[in-house]
């Protein structure tokens, strides 16, 4: 029996816990933001905002399925 699998970029676990999916997404998101800032660090704030929306927010597609009371999500929200 498979305990978890990746579907459309999200980790689906048999224990119905979103912690692993949120941890993976958080790591990919932070990496993408750092990469974007590395390549486009000298452009104006307006351009950075447009680039952020284009390159970094796609990781949040499907977040509506998360349990909003998940412990890892609460940790991530307080660290921002």
C-alpha cells in the first residue's frame, strides 16, 4: 500500500495530514522567491511584484484543499 503520492504538485498522504505537503511547498516557494530575487534584485518594486505574482504564487494552486487547522500551516503563518 502506498502511504503518499504526488498529484499535480501536491503530496497526498493516506493519513489525511497536510503537514508534509505544506513543508514541501514551503521549501519550493522559498527557493523560488530567492531565485527570483537573485536574478531580478536590481529592478523596481513594481516589477518585482509582477515577477513575484508570475513566478512564485503558482505553488498555492490547490491550497483550498488543505486543513486550515494544520499545525505546520500555523507555524508557517507565524514565521512570515
